[in-house]
């Protein structure tokens, strides 16, 4: 599977050097210091080793050719390992896979697979799929033959898992753990967002409920307004028609009585005394008529003042509710009526001049009332109402006085008529008729006065109805003032309609306090609700994802435990076999660390952050054939080397890596053990490619290709190669 190694500028290999591995066993030989071990370190470097100590350096610059007196230093070091992937042991769709790493003098590294830039993580995952782990169990550097013996139980377990090909499970487990951690963070963020949204959502929900109540009140207002306005329109129309008919009938009866009375009086009074009393009667009639006219004019003035007073009171109430006064429609109508009245009553130049002065005064007062802030306007309206109230009181007093004078005049008229009637005994019956007609005339005059007062009252009611319609339309829209006219007024007491008006006003006040339609709040509530629903859905998906990741981690733990247990049993079988072969007897085995020892091992390590519960490490127990040994530290250097070799070969035998690099692992072996070592190499070469760096002749004899490493005066390592098959042919 391993095809070649290409080295450029790495340590002592200043020039491009290529090592071909076409046979199962390759030996690299050469004198001390020639750069043999740099080949093994080149493998470590290309496969992603991050420890400078493992490559006998302190910094990245130490790995780059530093130059000599004959050759300048290099700017970069690069090593490429080329594999045959025709059997797709690497999970990549190429027949040949080239893994390359380059390091620069600024310490940065670049990794590539078949010329494409990748991450170190990608390299590690690709290699793990081919049983080439990051612990380097397949590369035994010089002086590290007993590294596995001296390692901690936990590191020893990591090497064993690496050798058993369990790293892919670890990668998957780590990836799942990272995703689970990220998922937990996302769940926390979503919960945080939901907590932030909850108060605002509750606030909007309360606002929407208020708006819904306002909508309900608006519907109620429309229903009340339609009923009230329909009945009120019908009532006003009916009352106006009734009052007009009564007024017309009274006027007709008054005209008839007046004409009849004038004819009778003209026939009755013929003598001087009769004429005197007749003159007295006419004078009294003129006084009564004059006083009646004055009272009629005064009644119109009283009606005007009453209307202005009611409008002033209503404006005062509105100013109290609004920040600044507005110009109501009824005030404009009142101003227009006053101006029209003044223009109608002006018959002479002096009257016209007085009317213009009055109009100017009215306009000035009207403009000043709506050009000041609400507080000043309220004070003005209150003063206006007070002045109108005083004027109204004065007019009523004047009307009372005129009524008294009219009664006196009527009394005088009655007395004159009685005298006239008494004077003319012959016309007693006629005079009695005159009195009846006069009483009828007075009655009709009173009826006309009542009709005029009723007409003013109905006008005020109509104006108040128009204002109510305007307010209802502003609060509830056109629907509030759209209704079917009634043909007749319901048969009910007038108080029922007044109760409807009070109910309507109460609903209007509550609806004003509730605010507008709130479409912005409704839209925001909808958007926030959709956001909350989305977050809830996201949280549910994240919870499912977290549960799936936890289940995956549990499954991976189960698989790891299963494969580790099976692999440990297989390694123990091979380890005991190789150990017996190396030592001529005895036995050795791997065992899980005791719980107490595992706890002590954990307590000795300083952990920056809490980790998952550590699994027990691996302990090595040996039983030498000729002496009793209780600890690995009691073994001699050669015994440790033999034990390490037996364990390395056992792990490689159970799950063979694509290649195995042994850097002078046979240095401490005697001749007999060297032969055993050679036999083990032959056996292992059937499963993995071997690159052996050695000084041992026995080991060299087991290789198919021999690379010799030399170093000239320029300090550059060079290669010489010998293929034993070709050498034998040449020798023959």
C-alpha cells in the first residue's frame, strides 16, 4: 500500500529525495549521524505530528534545512507520502493518494491531499480510516522501543485503541459531542430568546385583548347609535310636523278671531261715549299688541341666548377634555345665524352700522376663543357662559316685567270692553261675543308663543343630534350613522330615549379611553406570535437532535467497548505468543487498570475543565521464565526492548497497519534474539509493509531493499539503494 516517500528540504535532506517501497520489507542503514532517523521523522511529520520533541526539534524552523558552507538554507520543508489506494482502504475515490505537509520558517504549515489544500483534521480522519492513528504506534523512533512500557496506563490505552482501529469511533464520538455541545448552546440561546420575548408577547396579548374589547364596544356603540338616531330622527320629524300644524291652525284661528272682533266692534260703537270707550279699547288693544310684539322679540332673544349658553357650556366641557380647542360645527352655525340675524334686522343706516359693529364684535370674540391654549380658552368659555347666564336672567326678568305689563294691558282692555258693553245695553249679547272672541284671541296668541318656544327647543335638539352623530361617526365610522329611517316613533315614554342617550354617551367615553383601532399592535402581535411559534418549533427540533446525538454517543460507546474488549483479547493472545517466543517461555498480558489505581491516576493530572468520566487505562503484567519480576521497572534494558517488541508486533498482528517503521528497535538484542526478531519481522511483513532502520546484520538480511544513507562534507544526506533480488542475480 505504501508506494514512495518524497522529501524536500526536511532536516538533512536538502535536495529532493525519493524512497520507493515496492517490497514488503525495506531496510535503511548507514553510519551514525547520517540522517537515517530523519526518514522516520519525515513520516511523522507528513502524517501530522505536532510535537516538536517527537521530531527532535524545538520549533518549526528546526525541521527545515538550515544550510551549510556549500549549500544555502531552504525556505520550506515538505514531505509527501504516496499510497496505493486501488483497494480503497482510504475512503477517497482515487487509485493513488498523496498526503503532503509543508512547513515554512514563520512556523505555518500547509496540508494537502492529492494537491488540494485541506485541514489537519481531514488528514487525521482519512488516516484513521486506514488504521494509521495519531498516537504513532506504527512508528517507533530511535530510543522509543520501550515507549509503550513507560507510557501512562491511559496513554497506553490510547495506543491500543489506535492500533485496534477504534479511532474512527472516537472521531465520530467527538464530532457528536461537539454537535451536542453546540446543540445545547443553541437550546440555551433559543430559551433565552423566548424568555426575552415572553414579557413583550404578554404585553401585546393584553393590548390585543383591550382592542378586542374596544371592537366589542364599537359594535355595541354602532347598535346603540343606530337605534337612538333612528328614533330621534323620527321623533324630531314628528314633533316638528305636529308643532307646525298646531302653529298654522292657531294662526288661522287668531286671524279669524281678530277679523270677527274688528267687525263687531265697528258695528257696536256709534255714539260719542261709545267712541270714547271704543278708543280706550283700541288703545288697550294696541298696548296689548305692542307688548305681545315686544315679548315675541324678547322670546327670540331669550331663545338665542339659551342656544348660545348651551353651546358655551358644551364647548367648555369639550375644552376640558381636549388639549387644545377645536372649532365645532355648531359654533360656526351659531355664528352664521347671529350674522344673518343682525343683517336681517338692519333696516336703517344707523341699524346697519350697529349691525356691522355687532358682527365685528361677534367675529372677534369667536376668533379669540379658538386661538388660545385650552386653559385660557376654558376660562374664556366659562366667562362667556357666565355672561350669557346673566344676560339670560336679565332677559327673563324683562320678559316677566313685560308679561305683567301685558296682563295689565289686557286687564285694561277687558275693563274698557266691559264699560263699552255696559254702555250699550242693547248690544250686551254682542259685547259678550266680543269678550269670548277676545279670550279666544288671547288663547291663540298664547298657543303661538308656546309653538315658537317649542320650535326653538326642537332646533336645539336637532343640533345636539347632529353633534352626537358626528362624535359617533368619528369613533365607530360611517356604520354608526347609517340606518333605516323609522316610519313612526315607538310607543314608549320619552325617558326611554333619554336612557338610550346616556348609554350611548357612556360607551363613547369608554371607547375614547380605549384608543384607536390598533392595527399596528395587532400586526406586531401577529409577528411576535409567529416568532414565538418558530422558536418553539426550533426548540423542539433541537431537543430531538440532542436526544439523537446522545443516543448516537451511547451507541458509539457500546461499539467502542465491544470492539475494545474483543481487540484486547486478541492482542493478549498474540502478546503472550510473541513474548514466549522472544524470552523462550514465560508469559505477558494486558489488563484493565484497577479502579483505585485509575482514581489515583486521575487525581495526579491537572484538568483545566471537567471531562467525561475516564475509562480505565491499560496495565502490563509479565512473567519471565527464570526470574520473578513484580514491576516493569525491574526489567533490564534488553528485557524492556524485547517486551516492547513483542507488544508492538502483537498489536500490529491483530489489526495490521499499512506500514510499520522500526528505528533501531533491535539495538539492544543479542545474536539469538536478533534471529527471533528477524523471524518476527518475516511473519509481520506478510500483513504490513516494514521500514526498518537498523545496524543489525540479521535484520538487514530479512529486507528486500536496502537503502544506504550517507552524508558528505556539505552535510546533506544522500541515498544509495540495493535490491537484494537483483544483487543475487548479478552475483550469479
